[in-house]
């Protein structure tokens, strides 16, 4: 991975993934602040956020700091050179002069790929519109591997907004590399779009009723259903009700099944679920730091 | 204090205060950048500012940096996960995954206490609405102790907006632990509210005319009177005039009396006062860093 | 330079400039992250940006991090104490309590000078209205020296907005200290203002047609022409067309002539020019970090 940009999960081979997972295991005590790591001392990460994402930005910044490195940050797009008419290519070249690695978040799909074309330093895509968010996918895979022992052999249901959810699209395509059984559960208006559906393995099953498959699942991956996707509030209310996970849902699941969510969550998972052993979404979020530490150190070392 | 949250000054015992003061004395040369300290190397402070407060945020960040630690910061509440409907509990849990200690500022009273309930890491309240701002109180007490030799035995006047001033409420309750004489001086519309008045010791005196007590004071603590508190500008003008400290006021004070102010100040203290030996408000502000260094190191060590 | 503020390029003697250039040469491998430097460990730079300038702020922050130091930043002026009515003098004193050096950017000319008067710590002006931006001037001079071997003996054309361009004003006055031939090329409405013109050496030539002098130039310094300066779009279009540098312009220039621009650029230099050996504007931007490293280390050591 040395010197490479990571724009799409397709840029990361399955062998690379294995190496990232191995390194992430090693990074855990450093990510928790239990051990000190100074390998990135003197190195600078630039976080270029053309749209806000506090969670993702903080996770990357925490990773760089835990490695002993420094961070410079642009999180006010309206106030940047962009507002003076500068092209993305020029902004990236500028930031290249100030840093060793660039993390970019942009509202437009393809922006991160464009940035990586002009950048003389490695670029990590932290989400570009409806495009990719590869480090989220890597931490999702790592969570399954760590919490379930391995990725192969799991029955995974992806639930919620499969239409607009960038996270889910990447994850489905990445899971397709493994020997997993995939179930898709969503309201009809939020079904997986055709251009992704055409790339998923034949074995993927579209399921109407989540309850029917709950007892068989190893991994329940829930995503946020955004109110803005619905034309009227009543429709949203009825949908969110039937796709929401509560204690009753958990009671139907296997004891060692895990529940994941990319966060933030709103009503899709009830707070009562937080206290069950199956709830792994906060652990999943915490893996964001060691996964990004592993990635940064492989790219910059 | 190890591992403890500090939400209210009531969370800090008088013994803890003594230990904080002792440590603050030790921290002074490090706070001034004269000596280097790396005890917090590899540790991360998250500053979660749901309302802006540049002064408080910078003071905390400076403290963490002077200890060799790192900082990740959220200072754009409108752009955070909160705007996607995330609860404060979830935001705090997220930040727990990225940091070792959380500093929170919130417009709503009680928010810091709620955050500390869900947080797996220590939380420091950096001001919650009309609630508490304990580190301001600790640095106020430290300033009196350092500049006057000790806290006991002082005659302290609190002047200005005693009604809305969070800082003053905390300070009065904290001073009540010591053997001090307290005077309250404010325009009637900005008098101390009953719920605080009922908790102050019997000896506290409400004074109409500041000039009457100026010659007897050891500590003159002035607070900002906000124009917004008055229905018309003329009323504000007349009040600010009679509660404003100038050279004439200083000339009536004891030579070794000190003038404090939590800053920012507007018209309450004339610039001419800055050049008197009694003016201690900038020194007071500077103690914010070593006090917070002491607190952080006691909590995280 | 130890302990000194840098508000105007006039604060920096020609001997100081030579020392800054020498140090900048030394800083290059550290600025590139090839070598580690910890001389500023434990020191804190405060960046006070009362108007946004991502480029300048990131360049200063990168410089401080490359030296092993820390940064605290105020880049949300509307949310600062200023909005509560605090004076600039008080804001600077506050920041003095939290840092060892203050970098200030302000929309009003003279603000940095005022700040330096009240500051107990060195202040670097990072641009104040139509006033000065001395570190930009120093890096411009360094670029000429490094890319052309020396400053003396060059023929330098300054092209574009010579009226409002703060950068150009400072640079002209600084170049006047050296033995250079200066050409000024601008649309009439954007000509150099009289108060600067009266201070430039007699030999400076105002030129109507850039093409006439292109073959003679050693340094072509292009500045951004802002659309807002024109009352109608058509006038802007016609002007921008005749002052824009393309491959045809480059083909008329000497092989070893260099093209500079303070960036961001919009239409003044066509992207096709980026790939010529004469294009030095990205290199110029990259020198911002080692130049600022040299300056900070000379002031704080």
C-alpha cells in the first residue's frame, strides 16, 4: 500500500485487506491510548472536508494523533480558496505543499478520484457524494471479522436505506469477495439501485420481512433511514416503525449474532438495544481509529 | 480525581481543590512554555463545543498541548451528527472512541451531567447554559489564593450581573466553603436570584453603593453587564455608568487589593485600570492554563 | 529577530532577509517531512483569523508542526469574544496567556500593528486588509532567489491587479531594495495606486502590452484579477482575456524564465502552463512552509 491512494474499496486487494486487519489488531492498544506510538512523528495529515462530517474527521485525526503525527484541517469549505474560484486540482496541489497525506471528503461523486489524479501525495477518500467511503467499509469488514471470528461463513442482512446509503453499496460489493450469505431488507422506495444490484453475486436474497430471517442471521447491519427521503411524514413514520430494531427483535436473534450500524442512528435501533450483548455498533465505531491507523501507517511508512 | 468527571464545583472537594492548587503552582513554568512536559504524550482530549467559546476552548487546548497531548475538536455544532438527529448520549459515546478525556460546552443546563452519565471517559464541563463552569471557578479561587496569599480572611465584592452570571453563582457557592466576607453589588434588575441567595451563608451582605465598600475590599470581582439584559439602551447606559471601574475607583481601594474579571470585559473596567498594579484580570486569565493542566493531569494520570 | 514581531516587510532588514533565506535552505528537508525537527516541542502558536484564509493558515500551521510545535486556532470570528464586544487588544492579551507566538489575519489595515502593540508575545501579520502580508513577500523573494540563483540582476514583470493586490504592493517595495528591473502591466482600472507608485524607484516601467516584454523577462509574476472589481461582466471578460498566460505566452519567454503567482489563480494562468518547466507557482507555494519555519525558529529560539 506504500504511497498509494485509497479512493475506492476496489483499490484495496483482498490481500491488502488481510494485512490491514492484521495491523489493526496490532494497533488496538495504541488506539486505546494504552501504549504510545510515535512512528508518524513529524508527519502531517491534511483533512480537506468540503462537506461536514465530524465523526469521520475526528476518527481520522484521532488515528493520526495516536501515531504521533500532526493534523491540519480545512472544515469550512465556504471560507476556502474554493470560494475564490480555485479548482479542486489546485486546492489539492496547495495542500500537497503542506502535508504528507490528504484525507478528502466532498459532496460530489468522483471528487476524490480527481483529487488523487492531481495529488503528489497519497489521498484517502473519506466519502464523496453517493460514491465511495472505503475506510468505513474496511472498518465494517474488520468488525465482522473481529466480533465473529472470521468473515467467511456469516449470514449478513443489510437493512434500511439501501438506495441512498453509500456505506451499504461499498459493503455489499466488498462482502461479495467473501463466502457470505447476503440478505437485503428495505422499504420498496429505498431498495438497492439497479447499478449496484447488477454487480452483486447471484445468491443475494431480497427479503420483505426482517422478522422471517432474524433467527438465521449472524450479522444484522442496520442503516439510517432519512426522513428527507420521504414525501410525507406519515409514510416515513410507518416505514421507520417496521424497520426499527428493539429488544423483541434481539430476542429472536441468535445469542452470538451481532448488530452493526454505521452511525449516527436515529430511530432505527432503540436505546434499549444498546445494553444487549449483541449491540456492536459502538465497538464498530471505535474500530475506526485502529483501522485508520493501520491504513495510514501502511501508506506512509 | 483519577478517572473522575468534573461537572460541578460540588464534584470537587476542598481537599481536591488544595491538591489542584498545589499542582497548579508546579505547572506554572510548563504553562509559560519555559519547561517542557510530555506526560500526556499519546493522549487525546476531545473538545465538544455545542456553542462557541473561543477563550475557554483555547485555554483547554493550550493546557493539553503544554502537557504534550493532542486535541481533536468539534466547534461547528450545526455541522455535526447532532444535526442528523443524533442524541447527545450517542455523540459522547462516539467521541469516547476517539479520545481519553472529553471537554464539553453546551447551551443547555444539565447537558454536561447527562454526557458524563453516558461517557466511558472522564468529562469536564466547560459551561452548560446557566449551569456550571467549574474550571472557571477553580481558576478564580486559585487567582485569589496566589495573588492574595490565601483565600481565607479576604473581603470579596462581586459586582455587576449577579442574576445571569453563571460564573458568579459558582464562585459564591465555592467561596462559601472558606472564611471570607462576601459583598454583592448589582443593579436591582440583575440581583442574585433567590435559588442561589438561599444557599449563600448568612453573613453575605447586599450593598447598594460600591463606593461605600471600596476602601475595605481585598478582592473586587467585576462581571460583564450585557446590553441584551435591558429593555432600553438608556437604562443600560445609566447602569453601566454607575458600575464601571475607573482610576478613581482604584484610588479608593487598598494598595494590595486585586481586581478580577472573568473576561471578556466591555465597559465595566476602563482601559486606564489595566495599567494599575491592582488589575489582575489578565493574570487571572493566564492561570486558566496551569489550572486546567493540573486538573487534566490529576484525572488522566 | 529573536522576540520580534513581523508586521510589515519594513520590519525585516535586508540582513534579516539573508539570514531567513539561509535558514530556509536548511529547513527544506524538514519542511518536506524527510527529516524530523523537534525544536519547537512544547511551544504553542495561536492563529487568530478574523477573516478566513485557509491557505495561509494551513501553511503557518504546517510550519509549526514540522518544527515539533503545537497550534491553537481561532478561525470562526463571528463566534469569538469579539462578538461579545471585546477589543482586539483584549483578545490578543487573552491569546498571549495561551501561546508563545501569535499569527493574526484581519480584514482591517493596521490591525496587526495594533495587536503587536498590546501583545506580550511576538506577532506575525498574516495579512491585514489592504495592508501588509510580509511572509508572502518573503516567500516570493525566496522563490526568485532559489529558482533564479539570486535576486539581483533579474527583470521582473508584475502583471494583473496592481491596484488592490496587497501582495504586489509589498513585493514591489521589497524588490526595490535589490538591483532588479521592474515592469508593471495591468488594465488601466487596476493600475498601481499613487501612494505606492510614489515609493517605487525611478527605473520602474509601466508597460501596456505584456507580449512586448515577454522575451526579456526573467520573472513573470501574475496576480489574480477579481471579477468583483469590474462593473460589468463583459469588461472583466475582455480584460481577463488579454492578461491571461497560456502556452503561446510561455513559448515567447526565455527558457529559464520563471512564472510565479501567489495563488489561488482562476483564469490568469491556463492549466496547460502548469506542465511547462517555467511554471513555478506550486513550488513557490511549497516554499511557504520552510520560509515560515525559518521565521518562527528565528523569533522563538
